């Protein structure tokens, strides 16, 4: 894939380094825009887990989840995505690795 992109730029006589620098600068600007929201959402998800609220919600909804065939362990993935998709992945990683 990288070789194909390099060959394409070579045949079109484009400045690959300039395009790389421009793309990296745009990426940093996007990251700076979304970083505060991401930190806030991940912090909120972690606080829900640490306070026990997520476990209480999971236990309260466990009978309904079992009817639909959803294991209790993945319940945070059902509850958090409406708030934050990346927060759901963070909740799963905290559950699996900590």
C-alpha cells in the first residue's frame, strides 16, 4: 500500500514530503479539537466503573440482558455507546486488564 502511494506520487510528480507534513499538521489540529472531550468522556466512564454504579446497573439489568442472550460481562458495552463509543472500549479494557 505504501509502495503504491509512493509510486503514484512519483508518476504524478508530487511532493510527497510536503503532503506528509500537511497531513500530519491537520491530524494534530483534529486531535487538539477532540482531546478534551475524549478525556472528559473517558474520565466519566472510569468514575462510573470506580463508583460501582456501572456494576449496579449491570446487576439490575441482568435478567433482561439474559433474555436477549447478552452476557452480563459485556453489559457496559450496551450502556455506554450512546454516550461514547470510545468510552465503551475503555470500559471493556478496564474490565479486562485491570
